[in-house]
C-alpha cells in the first residue's frame, strides 16, 4: 500500500520539524511508505529510537527523493497490527525473547511478507528471522540465512559488494556493532550486499548485510546497527526502499 502526498503536505511535515524547505525541490506527487516498528518485549530502546531518528532525518533531508516515510510502533505483531503497512522493522534487542514471544505471530509475519511487503531485521531482528542462529536455536525461517554470534561491541568495517550499490555508494562502511550476527548460507538466491571486513572478530568475510525474496516480498537482514551512533540515515532509508521493492 503506497499512498500519495502532495508537495504542500510534505512541506507542512518538514515545517513541523522546524525545517525550511522549498516546494520546488519536491515532486508534485510523493509516494508514502508506511512503516511499522516493533517496540515490544525484548527490544532495545536505543535501537527503536535510532530507527525513528533516521526516518525523521531521511524525511527532513529528502534522502529518498520521491518517497516519504510514515511510521508507527507496536508492542504486538499480528495480522491486524500489520494491516496497511508496507514494511515491518524488527530492531535490535533480545532475539530469544523475540522468538519465544507470545505477542509475535510469526505466521502473520510470513503472510505479510509473502503478500508483497517487506521485512527489515536489525541485529536481534536478523537473528530471529534467520533459519537458525547460535548454531542451536531455530529462527522464524523468513530467510535461508544461518547466523553466528559476533561477540563484539563497537565500530566494525564492512565492505559492500557490487549488489551493495543498491544500499550505499560507499565501498567501505563503519557501522556500530553490538553482538550481531555473522551470516552465511548454502543457497544461491540471496542478495549479498556487504560482508565483514574487520579483523576485530573471528567472522571476517561472513555476510554483514543480506537480502532474500520471500514469496512476493523481500527480507533484508543486517548484523550491525545503521540506526545507532554514528547513524547512517541514508543507508537505513535505502534498506527500507529495497525491502519494499522501491529500488
């Protein structure tokens, strides 16, 4: 579901943030992407707030020309709460809590994505969506990706692949990492966007950002945190657009 906003609507939204903008810099019709952010049990508040901040900055700075992001949060995920949205973002937090939560209906998530919508999993959200993680826990199976834990907190360098140009124009990115997954797969139908290039961990060359089709929708998983300091709002925005098949 993609709504349309006029340039006048967008200007009003920018002015709500105390920003000046020129209506001539905006197209006459701007497509709205509706985002649902999980903020329930197990989530890390800094990650949830960071996602919001990046989305706000993307809108203010017009980082995704022609698209405007609207978002809501929820502490429950089911077919009703997902209705009307284009993408579900699962932020960082506790992956085991996500997997075991009674407030998260996995079948509803699978149907949501299969119907043509998107899923963006950050750190714990990537673990939970994987085929398996920690070499012992089954994930939701939204992806064929398997995940291993990188026990490291701090900045990590990741290198983008040719496919990674869909998300970033940079060949090397420094992104905050907090024990997120190093990912791998035996399948071939995945989009390998970036891999760990840093020797600070034992998982150099494992996948750091990866995408995959699921039914008519898309799943994107990132082991590190573009929404946490130093925030990379453009990277997060382009992840959203890729997951919702806008790029």
